[in-house]
């Protein structure tokens, strides 16, 4: 099942998401599959639960499109439950990021290259991994979502000012997008 993706401006994208208990979500694998389906349909490489309106600490990542540059990403498809980034290290590097909740906006974002992260997978197996490069960047972006942050928060005041109107337009639904979205400030149909 594909969910509509929540657009910029919805308060759910600004809430710090809450941890999940295993018995609370017996169908977590189904939800994870639906999130991958929703993400692939929108040609994304990551999707966080708040982006489908669920304020819970869950996100999915598939970094395989980047395996030409980083061959070790060939099978990097993972779900992250109750993730905690323990450490971020290295010299910050820039990359032009986008977000399925903010269509048509791409900006250079600077992040540290290596993270240490603790999380559970969809089988409730615990992991503590050190991850670098593009996979780390995607995880940092998705992790920000479960903390109620967006990549646009990291821009300079000037860049923020330059995209302000487009962000407002997105929240009203004034953007062309070929996947289903939910716009917080859309005018109701007459
Ligand atoms: Zn995003």
C-alpha cells in the first residue's frame, strides 16, 4: 500500500517522534514494506514515518542507487527502528540534498561523513553500526525527520530567504509532483 507523502508545513514534520514498543506494532513489517513501496514510487532513497503522518521513530533507507560510486552500497536496504545516533565524526562535506516532502527544492547541505548508530531492524534485532559516506548522509537526513528537523533548517539565512516563497507554495499544493501528497495549507475543493 502506498501512503500519500506529507508536504512541508504540516506540524507532524516538526514533532520529535516517539519510540515504538514491539507489542504496540505487531504489523511493523507490513508498515516497513508499505514505506519502501511509497518511497520507491516517489523515487526516493529514504523515507521517515512522520512523512506519512506517523510520529514514530522509524525510517527506511535504500542507498543502492549510489553503488556506482560506493560499491559497498549494493545491498544497503534497511529499516531503522528507535534509532539513536551515538556519534558523528569527520570533516563536514556538502551534497545537494532533496526531500520527498519538499519537492523541487535541492540545496547543498553539510554533514559529517561518519556516524555510529544504534537501532532495531524490522525483526527487532538490535544493531550498533558505524556507517560512512552516502549511506550515512541519507540516515542523517532521515534521522533529522524523526527529530522534527528538515534539511532546509541547515541552510544559511540567505538561502532560507531565497526559498521561502517556494516552501509556502509547496505547503499550499502549488507544486507539480507525480506522486500522491497531502498539503497542509491546500485550499479545499469547491
Ligand atoms: Zn526528507
